[in-house]
C-alpha cells in the first residue's frame, strides 16, 4: 500500500513528560535579556508556537485531564490529605450532625428539642470528643484534631460544634435531663404526662364543631371539667420554677427547659385566650378582709388617740404690770 505524499508521516508519539519538556522549551524562547531592545515585531511573531505545537499542547492537556501521564506524579508527596481513620471520624461527625440538625428543625414548633433530640446531641458530642482526642498516622506526627479543627481559617467542624452547644445551652435542656444527661428527669416526665392529660381533657370536652381546637365557640364544658387538670398542671409548673430558683441561686435569670416552658405557655393561652376560662381564687374572702382592716387602721388610730387624750383647760395668766395697776386702784378706792 502506497502512502499518500500529501499526508505527512506520523511520527511516533513521545512520552507525555518529554512532550511537556519540549513545549516548555519552545515557549520559553530566548532567555530574558538576550533579545535586543529594538527587536522588530516580526521577530517576536516568529517566536510564537506553530499550529503543530498548539496541537501538541492540546493533546497534552487532554492527556493530563484524563488522568494519564504526569498528572498525579506532579503533586507534592506531602499533600495535606487525611488518614483513613481521621476521614472516618469526619464522616461520623457529618452524619450525626445531619441527624441532629434535622431533629432540631422538625422539633422547632411546638418545641420538643430536649425530649426528642437529646440522644442525637449526645452522639454529636461524642463524635466531637473522638475527633479532639484522635491522633492520625501521618509521617510528621500531625494529629487528626489539628487537621480537622485548626487547619484552615473557616474551621467548619468547630463552628458546627459551637452552634449545637449554644443551642443546647440556650434551650437549657440540661434542666429536663438527669445529671448524666442520658434520659429525661422524673419531674419532666411527670409534667409532660400532666400536659398531655390536660390537652386530652380539652379535646374531649369541646362542644359544637369538632373540626378543630380553635373553631368551636362554646367552651363551658371545657372550663368546668378541665379546671382541676389545669390547676394541677399550673401548680406543678410553679413548684418546678421555685425548685429551679433554689438550685440556681448563684445564676439569676435561669429558666426551665424550653420544652416545659413552651408546653405551659400553650396551655395557658388555650385556657385564658381561646377558652376564656378563669380559675376562681379560694382565698378571696381572707384577702378582702385583711385589705379592709389595713385601710381602716389609720382611722382607728387617730380616733382612739383623740378619745383617750387628756383634755386640759385653758388658764389665763395675768401679766405683772396689770396686777400692780389693779392693786393701786384698790388702794385709791380704800383711801377715798
């Protein structure tokens, strides 16, 4: 078979590293300072690569992008990559953070953060603790904690961990849990049971339309039959507040956990605003009697002072000069 004389014979392809070296030499041209200052534009254009050289550059770029040739070999041997153990810790933290974030959002309204998400929060805290104490197997002895927590300016892992901790502290979820934060405290469980019992009483005693809790008009049965349940729940909430204040005297302004506070707020809004119910105070008569007694105390005091004070008669005291003139007049009368 004869070769077409118009087609140039294809030279054997050079290895990629030789092709790259050749192209660098072609592009470099004369060294800096060798070209005279007055060189013409035509000479500069002659130094530009030819079409064949541009094709060589294109082929080499495709070769490098496809992962062949010199691609990975050009990377420095000390590229900051993670150890398998460290990468596994990072993935564990990412998965647990995703689960906790979803739980927080789903439990945002009505607020159920502490009772629904405390196992996931403990899991995230454990993953963060594992990262803080982990040591990688890199040749320089760099710890995994330094790679994940302090290797860059953003510190995404640290930001996420601080966000979860701040949210947990502002919600004061520790007040709803036991000391080891492994389960809900007995008082919290009891309060939530009473809360659910009160809501159930509201639903069972609604009259009229049964389509929704806020669409009914007549709430007389709710106020009558659920008064004791509401009073019990309100009394328990007040006791929990007092106990919390006694336990946190050194930290003023502390609250109960957000789940308990939100549950009580919901109940009070339904009772007072929606149902327009009221709880009569059993101490009304003693309070009125004491108030009236205190109001009449000043009147009794001034009246008794006036009646028991000693009344003294006024005595006229004549001046001495008046006495002498009187006696002189008497003498004159006697002499006459």
